[in-house]
């Protein structure tokens, strides 16, 4: 039986009533012809018609539904975090153009003001923790303006969480989230069989994640040194502000360290990450942050960073210095800086997981536009 082959759970995080609901929906896909679930070639003119009839999208709707349901269960019930409904445009984007940004804003004119579409919900979450709340989260769209490719959409879904405290408290929450998502997918074996490009390897990898006590980790410096030592210097981007690793470099790290499951890379160069990341007390040119890198499940499939997290700067001078070092005008961030002056301010940490990246990875696919129902791609008009 497919469930017996697929589910070898070491942790049962999902309650029975949700397990039964997921299994019931998954069984609807048991007898479908595999030909009905072949992903059609994307055509913006006819994509809306494919959504009305193609089995791949019917399966994807169900899979995405339960990722959302379980995300709400995990954060709202297991973590006792409060779900927050947030704005979609703002004067203060979290990734302003600067040496620490790898994205572009999408500017809009709203009345007399020049604003931007939200690129992350972080700035909406942080202030709420000052009001006697311990944890907040959201599952909302984020919009970014760079040219889309197989790794980047102009609108994608982001599950973001912000908590009081430091990284030592945040990391276990993230790892628990990845595990409960893995368990969810293993409860959908008929769907995975239909739309994963390698059902066997997908389920094997998800089971490996469930067996983990702790995700492996390396430092950013160790990552850079290993790439250079192994003849992959070209996969490191050297700038006057610091270094960063390309997506191909992230995948190469998995090969070098023989990682088959997600692994952490910690403590990046200060001026190549967002200005709000907390400075490492041991090294003023490093920050307290981490990216969770997912090795491709099969050769050529999606891999690389899917989760980014960090501890927030809690000192006014540190934020001001980081803004200055990255040549970012502090005017739009005065409100953010001034939060640190409030008597009830406490240090916070947070993360974001790209939903489409995670789904693309687990389905052994290579293009994230194929796991969202309505791709929004720069200069491509898609209806509706």
C-alpha cells in the first residue's frame, strides 16, 4: 500500500483529525491516470484554461491548501503565535536597494505619495511584539521587482514569523516547521506520486528530515573557504562590501559537505545582508543570521536557500551605522529606529520561508512559476 511505503513517521506532530482529513483528500487522487497530471507548458494566454481542466493543478491546489492549513496549525496552535493581517503597500520596504539587498522594490503612486508594494511583512510584525505579544506570524504575498527567473517570482507567498528573543529560540521553531511540512507531504502520497518528478526520492528525503534531531550547520566563512579550496571560487561574489554565495554555490556546498538534507549557513558578512540584522559581538563585520539551504533532491532540480532568518538589531547606533555603511537613506526608517528607544522594546528575531521555493524543491521540479496557480511575471500579462 502506498501509505505504508511512504509514511515512516518518527514524529507525529499532526493531530489525528487533520491526518484523517488530509488522507481523505489525498485518496481522491489514487486512481487517476498519470497522463492527466502532466504539467502543461506555460502560456500566459491560455493558462487560465489549463487551471479549469488539468489534473496537475487540481493536485497542486490540494497540496497548497494543506501547506497553508498546517502552517496555521503549527504557528497558531503549536507555537501559540498570533496570525496577523497586514498591509500590501508601504513607504518602508525591508530590502531597500543597497549593498545588502538582492531584490528590487515595486514602486507605486498612491494619491500624492510614492510607496512600494510589500516585499516582506517583517516591518509590520516587529512593532506588534512590543504590545505584550510573544510571537506573531503571517502567510501572505510578497512582491519584488527584479527580472523573474526559475528562482524568483514577482509575487510569491511568504510564511513569516517574528518572536521575542534571539536565534537560539528561533532556530528550533524553524526546524519544527520544516518537519511538520515534511510530515504533511508524506500524508499526500497519491498526490506526490502524480506530480513529483521522483516520488521515491521525494519521500525518502522527507523521511530523512523527520529523523533529524538537529539540522547540520556550517559558518559562512567555512562555506566560502570550502568553495575556494575545492576550485569553486567563481561561485563566490566578491565586492568591496563583502562576499556572498551564488545559488549554484549553495548547491555545490551540499556536494562538498555531502549534505542530503537541509543545512544551515550562519553568520554572513555584515554589509551583504539587510541592515537590520544584529551585529555579531565576536566580529563587528559579521551578523547573527542564517540561511537554510536545501540540496536538490535529484540532479538538476531546485535547490538552494529557501529560509532566511536573523536576529534584529536592538541598538539605535548599530542600525544607523549599518544604514550608512550600505548607503541607504535613513529617512524612511526613522520610525523603525525609534522603536528601539521605547522603554518596552525587547530584542526580536524572525524568518521567512518562500512557499513556492519549498514546493518546487519537494516536487523535484526546477521552475517556481509552475507551483503557483497565478504566476505574476514582470512584462508578461497573465489573466485573470
